[in-house]
């Protein structure tokens, strides 16, 4: 496993942790920070998927970042962007 694969899955895990904190009541504003973080993580994971021969961690990073983006955006809509 190379360093790009490790960074890819690590970025995805951090995005999921940030999204989980965003689901705590009154902490929905964290998703304003976490969604761009997860977008950069998704781009980095796709880049890793293209450049690396070890595809499984890059795919996991893509999935985790995509889930963090999707659920974080839904949380912002439900909480009216504040809560």
C-alpha cells in the first residue's frame, strides 16, 4: 500500500467523522467546513485511483467522501443551514 492510498482512505475517514459531528444538534454549521473538505478528499481519491495500482483504498476513500458530501448536504437542508 502506497502513501497516496493511505492518505485517500484517511481523508475519507476524517470526512465521515466531520459529518458525524455535523449531525449533533446545534453543530450543523460544521458541514459548511466539512463539505468542501470532503470534495477535496473526493478529488484526491479519484486522482489516487487513476495514479495508483492499489485501487481498493482509493475506492473506499471515494465512497466515504461521497457519503459525507451527500449526507452533510441533506443535513444542511433539513436544519435550514443553521442547526
